[in-house]
C-alpha cells in the first residue's frame, strides 16, 4: 500500500498529545482565559482553567510569539469556528509511530528528555525519503491488475493512475498549507480540530482505531497471502504460469493472511526492537522490487521485443462502478502522501510544502513508469486476471525463477508494510486507552518485554475480522471511502479556515483552485462509490460517524466535569 504507513515508526516524534504540557505562561496567567471558550449559550460549558488545559503551540492564540507574531497582519479576535479548538493536546490521539513512550515503553522523563521536545529536525531529504518510503509499498505490486480489469484498456488504466496521482498530489499540496499554518504533529486531527472542533477530531481518531488501521492491515495481509499462495499452491497443484490467484481457494488465502498477521503480531509482542530492525531490511526489498520492474521494462524494450499489450483506449469500460473501484485501488497505492503532516512539528521550518510537492512529483512518475513496464511485458488478459502482477511480470521476463524471485521480494515487502502498520496501530490503541476512549487495560505495557500486548491483540483481532469478511477489492473500496471521506473533510476545513481565520500566518498558500478541485473530485468519487457499491460505502460511512456515540456518552461529559471542577477551584 502505499499506505504502508509501514515505515512511519522511523519518525522521531516525541511531542506527546496525551497530556497537556506544563506551560510557564499558563502558571503566570490568571485562572481563566475568556478567549479559550465560546459563548456559554453556544457551548453550554464552563470556562476551562489554563492550569488544567493549555497548549503552548496553539496557532490560533494571539499571544503565541512564535506562531502568531506578524507585524503586518495583526491578529483578529478568535473566530467561533475555531475558538474551542485551542486545546489540541488534550484531545488528540497519537497517529504517528510513537507516543510519549519510547519504543520500549519508557517515558520521556525516563529517557532524560523533556516531554514535547525533539532533539533534531527532520531534514528536507529525510522527509522526502519518509514520504516516498511510506507510499511505495505493496500496492504497486497488486493494484495495477485490478485497475486494468475495471477500466478495460491500457490507455484508460494509465489515465486512472495519472488522475489518482494528481488527486493525491492536490491533497498533499492542500495539506502542505495546513501543515505550514498549524505546525504540529497529528495531521488530520489537528486540522479537523482547528476547523470544526473536537467532535470531528475525535470521530476521525475513532475511525482510525476501528477501521483505517485494521482495514489497512487486513489488505496488506491479503496481498502477502496471495503472493505466498501463488508460490506454494501453483508449485504443487497448478503448473500453468498463466493461472491467476483466482484459482486458489479463498479460504486458503484467508488462512494464510491470518497466519501472516498473527506472525507479525507475535514478533511485536515478543520484542519491539525486533520489529523496528526488520523494517530497515524490508525497505530495501520494496525499493529493490520497484527498481527491478523499471530495469525489466527497459531490458524488454532493449531486446527489440514488441509491447505485449495494446497501449490504446480500445475496449474501455462504460461501467461507473468499475471506475470507482479502479480509482480507489489506485488511490490506495498512493496512500501515505499525508505522512509528513503527522510530523509537522519535527520538520525543518518552512520545508514541509517543498517536501510534499517534491515527493509526490517523484512518486507519480515512478508509478506511471511501473505500470508502463507491466504492460510492455504482460499481455492485457494476464494483467487483468491477477492481483499478484509482480509475480507474473517476473515469470514473463525470466520464467519460473523470475516469478519466484519477485514473489519472495514482494512478499517480504508486504510483510514489512504489515509490520510497520501494526506497530503504529497498536500505539494508537495505547494512546486511545490513555485518553480514556478505550478501557485502560489496552494501555498496559508488558513489564518484561515492554510491549503493548493488549493493544496489539485488539488491533490484530479487528484486522482478522476484516480478513474474514472481505477480499482485496471490497476492503480497498471500504478503506478508500473511509479515508477519502476524512480527506475531504480536512480540505473543506482548509477552506473554512481561510474564511474564519484570514489573518492566521500562512508560510505556504496553495492556489485556491487546488483544494476546490480536490474536494469536488473527492466528493464525486465518494458519491460514485455510494451508487455503485452502496452497502460497502454505507458501512464505511457508519464507521466515520460511529465516533460521535462514545464522544457524547463519555468524552463530552468528562470535559464538562473538568470544566465545572475548574470553576469550583477559582
């Protein structure tokens, strides 16, 4: 997957959203600050004490000397759209690779580090490597066949890949403005909180815990299983190299997928360090696989061979449902383009926009070249019949040995993606538990291995459910609707902030047409999926809004209670 948010744990994120930092300014200030709350009749909560909640890095705070200082653009009064969004830290779940705990479960204080600080910035080159490393994953070795099948021609398939790349790039550019405007770790959560308040931020976090992370893990597990099954099943029962994964019993793929998931979970329960060290090796494998695809296509042309597929639009599909699935499959491959925004506080100041735009330009070109290589070597009917296109590509180039080599490399790459995603999702469960959104038992670290065993077990269980009830196509659509519903909400939030906070300092400002085009296309894509695959789309929407229930039953009452306690202490 692109979404191989796989490599996210290499990021040195140490700013913790789990507890508000102690602020010298807060201690010196009066007990309450009227600008931190909305009108009582609007919000119906008491003012919040600054010694209970305060964020030194509130970008909407006129008193913040670092973020709001601008002689040419004096701050206006805090708008109603974002007035209650000041306390990011007390409500945000950690979606990056680490919480305030270290990889071994130690706290920042135990490591001799002040909470909320970073020792060094992520450089421009390092940030580009992060984004490219996360986006390039198992998706480019599985989705091209699905995209080709649903579009009906090579020309249309390449157009879909280009459209998906440009749409992801537009999203990245929009997120770059938000990241430069709100330079904090957290990505979606920070932006949704600033634009719409804590409910939207919490609902996204809930979706990430229950659907996005487990769903992504399920998809990667299935990709790993299909490649492994192609190696062993066809070796034993099906000698025909043209036979696709569809010839393998579905139950076999699901069992192998669950076995892969449980194996990686076992590694993380045994040792966090073992999981993180393995990730370094896996990154090399997935980059190697993509390089081999490029080289293979060049060698094929260099030998004077004619393209195996017709690079025209002949035979293009006229079914809207197919295009929805094709686009979501391609977008899944580009998933991870927002990775740099989750570490907005850790990058070199001012480098985030260039980091995102440079990375996306490179990735779009690489993925288009990979697809061209696939269709140069593989006949269209073979490409459309497989979700293990890397294996078939290797077979066509170098026979069974080539197929085996590609299958092994891609399998390791996919397992590495699963390894990294499981790491981040288990830490997300821990963060949710520490916030009180899940039972406290899920925040427990094993005293001996220093691993969050209960969090890993919950994440694994949710992913297993997705594997049992879905396949690659249905899960990709489900994941896509969930993810792009929230991407749409964030970009609409960007437009809202341009109106509600016009004087907020924006080191980078994308063209107005960019977020409008992104939002319009994303909305069209979501509506198209709703009409073409209503039940899967409705299930995704249900997960997106499900977070409102625990918010109003648990989180909101707790906020009011703390606000009331703050008033009693004044």
